[in-house]
C-alpha cells in the first residue's frame, strides 16, 4: 500500500515537472522532474535489490554453494536455483533451518 502511494506521488511529481517545463518554468520544473524520477526509479527497483528470504525450497531446487549474511537480520542465507527455469531463490542457510532445505534436486526422500 505504501509503495503504491509513493509511486503515485512520484509520478505526480514527474508529471508536474514536465508540465512546468512545457510552460517555460525551468528551475521548479527541473526540480520536480528530477526528484520525481529519483523517487520513482528508487522505489521501482527496490524490490530487485532487496529480495526477501523465502521458506525452504520444495521440488527441483539445487544448492549453488553461494551463501551470505542477510544485512537486515545477520542470519545466513543460501542461494538455490531451478535448473529448468534458471530462477534463483534465497532461503535460510545453514544454521537457520538448514535441515529443511533439500540437498539435491530430488526433494525430501530422494
């Protein structure tokens, strides 16, 4: 909800800035356009950068061997991928529910 409101306000700033520039009002137009674009781009690409840690994977997911500490919680996170689609998933790593993460593509019981 908050994300949608921020995107709407940023889009309004971009529109206002473009309208001001079209009317020949330069300085406030550029300020509004620039601030709106920065907020809009930052909000849209936020989800790309900060991915959430998902529950343990089920199905054809395989470990990549990549691990890192989640900067927000300082817990280990492990990267897994689906060889069919190439999709990557971030799951709780060893030391934090690692017993629930399958060790190969076969899933539980393989």
